[in-house]
C-alpha cells in the first residue's frame, strides 16, 4: 500500500508493452479509436513558481502562471513530438523512473490535446459550447477547471471576464497561456492544481466552467463539492461531460470494454462514468438549488460515425443565493 500522494514506482507490465507497440504502429490515429478528453492526470509535488507571460512584442498581457517548474520549451517540444503514441511509458526499475514517466506522459498528452485530431473534436461540439457559454454572466470572476490547452478561451469576453484556469498538467498550462494571448484575454491566471482540492477561498467566483473534467478526476463527488464551495452566492456551474451511453447498449458495452485502454492513453479519462448523475445528486443534497439548460447530445463525425466519447450531458447548476 502507498500513502496518499506518494507516487508508485513505475512497473513494466505485459499489457503496457502491448499497448505501447500498438500505439507506435498506429501513431496519432489512435486518438480517434479511444476518443478525446480535456484534463489530465495528477503530477507529483514540485516547487512552484509564478511568472508573467509577455506578448510577442514584449508587452504584458495580464497572463499569469502559477505552476510547477518544468523542462524548457525546446525539450518539451522534443518530448511531445511522438504525440499520443508516447503517452504509455515504458519505465521500469530506473532511478526516478516514475517521475520521468509522469513528465513524459504529461508532455505527450498536452501535445495530443493541441493536435488536429483534438481540434476536430472541438469542431464537432463548438455549437454546443457556444450555447452553454451564453449562460455566463456578462462580466466577473470565472474559474475554468481542466482548462487544458485552452480551447474554451475564445468564448470569454476578453475585457470583462477575469479568468482563472486550473489544470494538473503544467504543459497544458503553457499551451493555454499561448491561446490566451492569441485570443486577447486581458486577465488570465493559470494555476496548477486538482479539482478535488481547489486552491481558492470560499465564495471566490461568479461562475465555474468545466468541460470534460469529471471523466478524469479521482473523486467526482469531492470535485463537485469543491465547485459549489468556491462559487459566490447565486453563482453558476457550467458543464459538459461525456458519459456512458444510456440509449445504445452496444456503445455502452464498447465504452466499458475500452475503458482500461482509455485510462492508459488519455490522462486517466474514463469512458463509462455517469457524471451527470453526480451533479444531479449534488443538487438533491442542497449544494445546488437548480439545474437549468440541461440536455443530452451525441458528438458524431461528418459521416455519422460514432465516437466512444460521443454521448454527452450539459447544463448549468446554480448555488443558493
């Protein structure tokens, strides 16, 4: 047994070797087989740093990073070059192997989330996200959990929203910083952390946004409770989650069958969670007083092809005034 927060030593398992060989053969196409997710696995505890991010011309654009120290950009680019094919690590018995594996996997996953395949998924759901973001207040403090590479940043008001983005993957945060500059956000703070223990005081935010987050967290109930805690009275939680299919038994069976592979390839993402039920249970217990704009939809390809992460739920949960 390992104490909470203690990283387990990396082990070389036969199924891991098989998966790695398949990935090296399939390369980036494997991302279509397993599906896509935003968010990532937890990293080890490291020394934290904060830095201002200048724009290309040297001007300070208000993007602040609060994250663990990590390799240089040139080394990061080299680590991420294999994309998703590198996200299963074959370390075993070497000194510091577990930490090296974690860093390597995080870099590869961040690279994959900035790939054309990830953008293809965003194209499938952009209309639903635009619909969801209409529920944001016109101004105020917004926390986005699992900000990833920043695909949602274009939906914020560049002048009126003060955005804080949280992700456990420091490589993701640097991608989000670039995206924040690209869309012209005037206030963006990026923080490395986990959704089950948000590093913010009670009643801090007017809104919390989380898209494809509960699929990866260790404790979904704790994460939702934390979201309710940091919302100001009358605040709102905007969410989209991919979930286990409730209408297609064959797809649901496939989601469960491929879930171990998805866990290994996609930063701890689960294909077969019922995240919507967790949020509705929080409303029943009083953490939220209402859920509005609730709907289910399925993301499909241009030719109607199904994805393992196709079934989705979305909605807006409100905390008491």
